[in-house]
């Protein structure tokens, strides 16, 4: 019994280290702290994170499945570049997923969708506050949280899982171009339109509003990647 308990504790600790390594590495990639194209050995990454190589190896396997890194035999790990063509394809998937997520939310009964609406409203309010204070990084965090809550709260697990993966890949390009764009004044306004449609139970309007929002974002970002020579992203 004691041996089994100790083994369980060790297994829990190992699982925790893998999860922490995964989250730390994923966050560094999403924030472009590890830039697209960056290459290093698993041991070098482990040294940067202050952990052993084993949890990093497990984390890298998960991140490769999500399309964020590439394992190169005998050459280490490479942070996946994202070309403008990749961004266009990712946006097209995200547009479809988030439009359907908004439609599904609008179709829920008011009591079921109320907690999700509360989260979406809070994230939008934080975006407005951050933009007013010219805190673009905080604005980006709140904007990302809005979209994450939208797909997580739609009641469709497959949309949530695929949407999260796509958003992680897209986030790097959005962060890289954040200060190249005009101040993002339209986003919160468009979020308010999505919220109004969901709250009123108008599934068609919710779908259309969410789709139009991401289409505008795509059409704004792609020319910036070309103009500023960010094809390595």
C-alpha cells in the first residue's frame, strides 16, 4: 500500500511537471518569446525552463501535435514558422468555427448561456479599458480571452478543441503585428454586436457578426505580413 501510494505521488509529480513545461513552452511560443524558426535541443529548452529534459520531451510531443513545433531528428526542436498562406488558411478555419460557436450560444436557453455571456462581457469591458489606457498587451490578452471563451462556451467540444489549436497558431501573427496596426478601436464594438445577437437569441445575427469580425481581422492582418516582410512567421 505504501509503495503504491509513493508511486502515485511520483506519477502525479511527473504529470504536473509535464503540464507546467507544456504551458510554459506554449506561452513562450504564443507570445513570440521563442520566435518562429527558433531551433534548440530539448535539453537547451529544459535548461531555459529550469526543469529536466523528460517533461520537456513530453510537452514537445503535445505541441508538435498542435502544430506549434516540429521535432527534427538529431537536430532538436524548431518553432514552426507560419507563412501568410498558413495564416490565411488558419483564419478561414477560425472564421467558420467562431461563427458556428456564436450561433450555438445564441441558440441556448438564457440561463445556460448567461455565465458565458458574463465572461464575454467582462473580457470586452477589459479590452475597452486597456485600449483607453493604451495598454496594448493587456488589450490583446483580453481579446484572446474573449475568443477563447466564445469557443469554449458553445457546448461543442470538437469546436472548442479545434478552435483552441487554430487560435494558438494565429495568436503569434496577431501579436507580431499588434503595434503595426492602427489602434484596434473596432474590435470591442464588434464584440458588443456579437454579444447583443447572442443575448437576444438571434442565431443568424450572431453567426453573421462573429464571421464579419474575424473576416475584417484577417483582411487587416494579411497585408501587414506582406508589407513588413513577416513571411517568416
